């Protein structure tokens, strides 16, 4: 699939959907959200990375670049397949509806998943078992290592793989065989979870596509150090040969978000080894992601041209350096093996002419964020009158920004006046709020695609922020409470979408 010209959509991670299990999932409320998108004439649903999350619950620090997050599995859908009963779901405790309490969600959902797994094991062979066997066969290139890694991690009390006994952390054949035999049932369980996630997600994606909605996914450029990918493919990452820790860590230098930069801690890639292997791991990764989504945003795209590498032992990102990456070779290889793909470049931050040249060589749309448009004068590239072509995706803000209401309220009166003057009026913000003014600005721009965080459509303040960059905890928890997506909001969104020529054709 490809981008539709002049379309728009909503940014909402599935964990933020309403639902009775303490977290949004890919059950009935996800289908209702697709209906909302369809009825309001949206054509894109943008999500964050779907992988299983570790410390801090960040979608950008996943235990796997390939797997799906089991917490997104819907118990209601398991009941529809007969693997859970109504009685199993009757005694669900009351959990917060406005925020995700990830620990309590795990305590709630894990026993339900174990029961569904046990029922799956007890069933007579069926079409579902045939689907499971075929899934395991097709996905073995990542599933075998991932399921083994997660079973080992559980057996090691959650400890990071580089602290395990040397024999298993370094994947010595005898240790691998011993642990595979010991953890056979646990490995099977993690494969079952991935099968269930993939099956439920595929059904949701099919429904969305049938309603004219494309899933717009997000690919985190780096993977977590404590992940199945680094444990099973250490040769393609920059690691300390003795300790297994990252010898060079990823991040960005001081920028708009942080005076000391952002030290992410992920190991950077050993690009020389990846290139020698024909970028096979990356090709598999892109190919696997296309099972989940229709369109791909590459987060931190600039890291494919050159990346900020911080030596082991540093506690901030200040003392790093830029290192060249073979992005052009990578994209040529991806095109040769997979064809021309619908990819956009997250080209925010410190962008050089070389990064722009890489983006433009492959005709990848870049990003324009309106929250960045009202500082540094009339030449600011985020101001809509400076968009030099339609090949952009414009956002009011992203998951890393404050909400539009929060952003505006936190500006000085002088800064607010500049925003309102640009929007075409003096004095007070119009009655329907600054969020709708900024939404109209995004929708009216020449950019081919416009993406609106759901928090902005709802007019929510800073309490609804999804993430605060450079803080490790307390993020990713916001949820849309039941009843907020009213017909009135949907109709208003539809009206402005139609007005600015972004309705489905």
C-alpha cells in the first residue's frame, strides 16, 4: 500500500484506548476506534512501536524488534474463540480508566493468558492448531530466539541477559540445549502469546483496511540492550566483549528537549558487520513490520546517515561524537529485496544537508511539527508557508510534545500573541479553542498528510502528555476515558477534514 494524497489521521497508541482491563488493547474498543476514524473521514491510524516493553514501559525500548506486546492481547477476543469463558472474565477488578498501571495490568492479564494457553493445549487438534504450527514455521527466524529469551528471562528473575551465567549469556551450545529442554513449556507459552497477538492484530488490521484506514506504524531505529535481538545477534551491535554491555551507546546531543542531550543507553549498530551480511537483519525487520502495518515511520531517521555515539560509562549524552552510517546502501538494499516501500523519515532535531540528501534521494516524506513553528522568525521551516513541496507529514505535535493546549498555555503572552496573529485574529483565542485552530492549520497546509494526536482532537491539557523526553519513568500511561469520543467531536473533525480536501475520494 502507499500514502493516499491529501489524507489525515489520528495518532493514538493502542494502550491508550478505553477498556475494562486497565489498558487499551486490540479488542472491541479498537474496532470502535476504527469506526470513529472512518465516520470522521480519517484515513490513517498512527501508532507507536508495538513490541513488548521493558523498564519504563517505553515502546522504544522493547524486548524484541519483531514481537508484539502481549499486554495488547484482548481477553474478550480469547473468549470469542472459546479459550476463556464468561466466568473467567466476570471477576475483573476495577483498574484506573485514565492511566495505565502496567504492573497491575500484568498481574491481571497474565493468569488469563495462562488459562487460555492451557485450554489451547487441551483442545483436540483443530484449524487453530494448524494456524499456530504454520505461524511458528513462518516466523521461526525471530520467534525461536524471542520465545527462548523471554523464558530464560523469566527463569532468571527478570535479570538482563548480560548478567546471566556466561554459558547461556554467550549462547554456548551445551547450555542452550540444557535450557531449551528445561524451559520447553515456557518457550511454548511465549510462542502461543505471539501467535495470539499476531492473529488478533491481523484481524484488526484487516478490518481497518476494509474501512479505508491504513495503519501507520513506527519503527524505533534502535533496539533495547536487554532484548532478544542483542542476545541472539551480538555481532551486529557495538558491545563490550568481556561484559556484554554496550561499548557505544545511542542518544542525541543537547537539543530542544534537553540541555544535556538524551542518553538512551541502547547499543549502536556495528554497521560494518551489517553491511557484510547484506543488511539481512534490517531487511527481515522491515519485512516483519509490514505484517503489522501499511506505512512505516522510521524514528530518528538521521541515525541512518550519521549517529551520535556515546562511550561506555558516560552518564549524559554530552561527550559523544557523530559517526557515519551507510544509510544509502541500506535503502538501496531494501528496495532491491522488498521494492519501493511507503516509508516516512522522522527528520526532527539536528538535521544536516547530508540527512536531507538521504531523505530526498529516496523521495521519503519528512515531518513538520507545528509546535516548533513559532520560534526563530519568519524563516522557520515548520511554518506552513515555508513548506517547499507537499511531500511532508504535518503534525500539531507528536508523542514527545506537550498537548497543543498545554503547549499554548505554557508560552509567554508575547509568544501566544504571535501564534494567534499567525492564525489570523487578534485578542482572544476563538471559541472552539487553540487546539482546533492548530488542527485547522495542519489540515489546511499543503502537506500531503496531516496527523493529529487524539489528545489535541479532545482539547486536553498537559496532564494528557504521552511522553516527556529524557525522563525514564512515568511516561506512556495516558488513556482516553470512555465516552470522550463523542459524535459532536467526530462531526467537527469530519467537517474540517472535508473542508480542506482530505476526505476519502
